[in-house]
C-alpha cells in the first residue's frame, strides 16, 4: 500500500528553503527588490488531481423475491453476519401448499394410468404376435400408451414447479457475509422481482466511485494510487488504487464527467457505504529526484525571453548586488503539483530564484 506523508512537502519546504534575500535599490530610490532563493533538492515529485466520490460495498448481492405472498418471518437484521445457506426470511405464499398437494395426488393417479396403459400395450403386442389383432390395432395401442406417458410427464413438470415455488418461500443466504439492508418487514406483501435483502461478502474492502472531469480523464489509468478522506475522520487518510476507468459519460448540467472505480482497504471498519469522499489521484510520480519549486519558472528578473521550448532558471551567482544571479538553461522531467523534476542544468544545493518582491 502506498504511503503519502508530509515528508515530500513538509521536509522539502521546511528544511531546504533557503531564504537568501538580495536587496537591490531601485533606480529611483523609491523601492527595494528582494530576491528569494531556494536550494535544489532531492525529493519526490508527484502530479495529482483532486476529485469527489462515494463509497459503496464491494460485490454486493441483492436477494430478489421469486414468488408472491406475505412476509411470514424475518430471521436476520441490519449489520448481522450470516453464513451461506442460512435461513433469512420466510414467505407465506397464498395456496402454495394446496398446489403441491394437488400436484402430488395427480402424480399418483398418473402413475397408475401409465401402469395400466403399459399392461394394455403388452397385451396387444402378444395378440399381434399370435395374429389375433391387426397391425393398425397394435399401432393404435402404442399411440394411446404414448399419450398417457406424455400426460404423466406434464404432471411431473407441474409438480416440480409447485415444489420449486414452495422452496422460493424460504429465503436462504447465497453467500457468507454481512447484511447491509433488509427491505421488507413482517406482514409486508411481496411479489416476483422485489428486492428483499442486500448482502456484502465483506466490509474489509470497499469500492469508491469517483467522478473525473473530461479534461482529466486522459490521465487516468488502471493501477494509479489514490488516497482520500471522509468527513467522519478528517485527519485520517485512506488508500486504494484505480481498478476500472469507465468510458460511459455522465452528463449533468452541461458538464461531462467519467466514473472510475477505486478498490480500497477498510481493515479498521471505519468506512461506511454511502460516505462522501474527497480523493486525490496520483497520475504520475518520481521518487527522490532533483527538483526545484514550480515558482522558479515564473520569475524573470531581467525580462529576457526564452526561445522556442527552452526553459531557464535563475541561479544565485556572485555576491549581493544587481549581478547576484545568472540565467541557466535547464531540462525538465515531470512537472508536479509543487516541484518540477530537473534532469539537466542544475546541481543539488544550487540556489535557484523562486520569488521577487518589491518593498517600499
């Protein structure tokens, strides 16, 4: 799991900032320019985006009703741990027992009818062998037997369906997990396809659905680390990683966003489904590289212009005075949120100009 502490920002800012103030009197004598320098340091450079989202359970299972009737009993509750195969709810289905009994009696009658038809067919076959009946009479006996057998098969199907419907009146847990919600109460009417109970396999891991602006979606990829906080624990950081980037656009009020799925750990059971989250996605990162503050690229003490894509910094050089700095050409790597990686042109501990103030 990733660790994003204040080391990158706190140490880099508090320990290595060298406030070297160069005071130069202006030509008119009305103000003083103050040049602020910071040392180039080895630090972590990261580029992030901040997003919002909502927590949900991972791989939830909704138990749906498969018959109609009245809730006779509920044998679980919110937040309960349940085992696979455990009875959770019972439904008193109208007339289901009578339907099963009727189908069972029809099966018994059907068996007797099949046995009688089979004896009749065997007798006709014996008569046919002795040339006592015609071939047509023999074929008619076979047809009558097949009709009886077909009718019995249909009775069996009706019986099996009635038994299955009776099984639907007893709701068993399909998994071992935690009850997140119970949607019905005792004596409530229910029908087919109505949700009864919501289960989660575990709360040790959760999913976080974050909304990514269309301008940032090109930078989001599977596996990128994410850290986030919730209002219930504002000083606590939670961690996860992106497991899916969805291409389906979400349009709201003229804005287009895309959803990404983050899998996060919840070992301490502090996170709850439905919590609103403020998250930071680390879209790129460099570990322990030479870097300078981003502000260093925004100062220009003599107003000189760079040509093309060239980048320059202003390095402290010489003694205090108007010529205490010189322009140096540099090559950069990742430009992060606070620091920019320097790949060429600067050495560690070089003092780089980051700010110019004018005081009266």
